[in-house]
C-alpha cells in the first residue's frame, strides 16, 4: 500500500503509511484464532461443569458465553484499545480517521456493522477487493465511517518537520506555542521521541494533556499530531522573532 495524506481540520497535513492487505489479513487470522481459542475454552469448561445430563442448558450457556464476546469482539477492542483489535496490536496497525481526529464511537459502530459484508462474503474477498481498489486502504466499513487503517511502524509525521522551512504564507496552528521555554521544548521532544519509540501512548497522552493545560489549548488532534504541531509552530515562531 502507498502513503495517505490526511488534511486535518486545523490545517495540519500528515502522511501515513497505509496498512498492507497482508498485514490486515494476518491481523484478522490472529483475531480469529483468539476467538476460536475462546470458543474451545468455554465449551470445554461448561461441558465439564454441567455434565451430559444438562446438554440443552449447556448448549444455551455455551452459546451465550461464546456468542456475545465473539459478536462484539472487534467493536469492543477498537473502542477500548484506541482503534486496535488484538490482531491489529500484534501487527502494529490501527484505525484512524481521514480528517486526523480520533475515531468516534459511531465510526467504530459503522465499521463493525459493515464487517458482515466485508469479511462475511467470500471469506473477506469483498474487503480485499475494496481495499486494493480505492487506494486509501479502506474496506466498505472504512468508506462509510471515513476511516482507514495505518501502519504504526513507520511513524506518522507532518509533511513539514519542526524546524524546517515552512511554506510561504504559513500560519501557525497554535500561536500559544511561542510561550514554551527552551527547556519545555527540549523536554517535549524527548518525551515525544520516547513515546513513539516505545509505542507508549500513555506518555504521549499525558504529555499532550500537560501542554494543553499549560498553554490553555483545546484540540481534537491525536496526541502525537498535536505534539508534533506544537513543536513545528514553536520552531516557526522562534525563527520569525
């Protein structure tokens, strides 16, 4: 897959590496193995507890304990794990919106509802054809939700790196970035680099939250995008002084 350019609502342009079809297939296989293991474990446990004399009751209990988690597996994972199922975590890929903001609950629901068509027909053939055809790594669920799936290993970066020459007429997204001290900027770079290297999203979130509080900023950008934009704006404003 190629790169995807995302133009955010706050005039920040990003480049992402779209997750390959192979990575998404492997992630799906991992998820299916996890769900299969869950099915087997619950079936064995309930059967051993209930015994053969209560076969009908056992079947109903197994159906509920197995069916409900499997039906809602992808939706629950993406909602609670920041756009990643366990298979996606293993492959280092994640769901994002094309406008640069974090996916909303409704976006995850749309992807989940259309999964039946994407992966249920022809064992995923519809999803593979759609992803290969549209050029943005989107299956039908992504097209409906305005999302795609990106590869996290090549880090998402702004087209203009902090400190690089900004385009003519560039306007900083967050003018408050000028209020950061040199020590603040150095610490921010260190925390951003550490969080990305270790894939520690808690560090990124805590850092972004602290910067927003310090500069009195409200933003819907993802934590990484917000921090990179702050660094770029600071570099541009400092160079203009």
